[in-house]
């Protein structure tokens, strides 16, 4: 998991750290757990892969 948990923030999903602070603000239609520093997300109908900073890898 790498210290990031997905959390529904009203209308979108984002990621929080262990202190419950947003580290990747809610912007995703769906957000999956991190594994090996990467997570699958859905945004605008597309599945994408992000790193721990929220940068898209594909």
C-alpha cells in the first residue's frame, strides 16, 4: 500500500496518508489500492495507472 489509502471524497476518489491528509486530491471516478508503488484508477471513463504522487504512467 505504501502509506496511501483510497478514500471517497464526496463525488470523486483520492488518496490519503496515515494521518488522513489528502496526498492525491479526489479526482478519480474509481481508485484502487497501491501495489509496488502504482495504483489503477478510472478517470473520464479510462483506466489509468498512477504513481504515489498521482502522476499518470500510461
